[in-house]
C-alpha cells in the first residue's frame, strides 16, 4: 500500500511541479489523515486510519460511492492532491475559501472538487 501511494504521489508531485512532501503512516496522524492546510506543503495519510474513518462515516461512504474499500487510501491521497493543485494555483484564495467553508465541511465546494478530481484520477491507478 505504501509503495503504491508513494508512486501515485510522486507522479502528481512531479507532473504538476507541486514541491510537496508526503508522510504515509500506519499510525493515526492528524485529524482526518489528510492534508495539512498550511504552507508546509505536506500531505499526510494515515492509510489505516482513513479506512476506519470510512467504515464509521456514512457521509464518507456516500462521497465515495462506487469506490472499493481497498481503494479508499488511494482515493484519499488523490483527494488531497486535488487540494494541493488548487492550493498551488492560488494559495491565498484557497486558504480564504477554505476558512470560509470550514464550519460546513460537507458542502464545501473545495471538498466537492477534490472528490471529483480523485474520482476522475483513480481509474488510472487500478
Ligand atoms: Zn478535503
């Protein structure tokens, strides 16, 4: 799993010249196992943690309809890479929009488009 996630990360990081770092861990890291929305340019994935979160969260299952549970870590990484792309395009705008939507995470357009990016890209990594 770690090898596959690293390969996927490296592809997008170099293709889009993101300059990000990746931390993949079996352990629980961060709140959601996702991206740190700051200027660290770091994506952290707790790849077991995201599967646990998926099992417990109907909202997460709804968001990832049609995606197999074994692909959830890949989906999560691609989702975070989607955010990294948006953030690289316009960091100030990204953080402003993100802060504005923080409370109502579920309908956040930044989350919806990161999900769309992940769904569009995941078929390339089967
Ligand atoms: Zn997100």
